[in-house]
C-alpha cells in the first residue's frame, strides 16, 4: 500500500492514546509477537494487528478506520498475555473501533464490510434484553447488511436453510428461542450502556 504522506494525520496516535484502552499504543516496538500468535490469522491470513498499530502510529487514519480488519479481533487475549510491551491489543482495537464509529456517524469515513454492522446489532440486543436474543440479532443484522427488510429476509432464509438444523440442535432456534428472554433489570443494563456512551 502506497503511503500518501500529505494525507497522514500525526495526531491520530494521540487520539487513540486518549481513548480508554488505547493508552498503550506508543509502547509498541513492532516485534510481531501479537500477530504470530493470533488465532484469527488462521482464518483471515491478511489480519495483522502489528500492521494496524504501525499504520496508526504513522498517521494513516482513514486507511485504518475504514479497514475491515479492525473489526476482526475476537478478544481472546492471547496477544495481551504475550506482548512484551503490555500494549493490550484487544483494548486498543476497541478504542480504534470507537473512533471509527464516531467518525462514521459524523460522515467523515465509511465503515467497510459487514462486521461493523454485526457488532452494532449484537450490542443493541444486549442493551435491550440484557442477554442475547438470536432471532432479533439475525433480523437486525440481515436487514442492515443486505440493504433492506425483504433482501435481508431472503438472505436470512437462505442461510437458515443451510444452518437451521445446527441452530436447532444447539437451542438457538425452536419454540423457546422465538421470543426474547429478558433479564429482570434491563433498566440497569441501559444505564451501563449510557454511562459507557458518555
Ligand atoms: S506484541 Fe506488542 S510490542 Fe510486539 S508488535 Fe504486538 S503490540 Fe507491538
Ligand atoms: S486478542 Fe485479538 S488480536 Fe489478540 S490474539 Fe486474540 S484475536 Fe488476535
């Protein structure tokens, strides 16, 4: 990827460092230990947390924030255990994602790929019910990822035909899972979300 020096934002690293979870970014000395041990690289060989950190340090703000890769971290914490500099990479990815969401809301960047949509739909379900409601998650995700209710429902039906029996066996589908199973104190969960939002 060619670096356009005139587009670099030297303050990007400071912006990340000011976010909760992003404090460790300047400590990275690019040893690659995080990337070598990351299980996500088995599934997505292009995923490279070291490179995302390097690009952020260089000031490649737009490229980083619009990258699909910032949504890939599974928060397994393997890298955080192994990083010699205690960078806390999964928290750092979270900080970068929060900046991406904010910039997207302000119309400065465009979030790429469907993973951002999935994460948002996942958090909505938690906020509403205090636990995961799989059908609600699917409906919200498919509708947004496929650009509308009908297209989303068609795609959902297709995937469910392939995966339905597996979902059923795991209790993700069936009469009991049709309706949300709310926790009692959803108001308190809402307050937590509001506090985090602040
Ligand atoms: S393991 Fe830590 S110091 Fe090494 S590249 Fe990853 S974040 Fe940077
Ligand atoms: S926490 Fe994220 S970046 Fe670190 S090893 Fe796990 S999946 Fe990879």
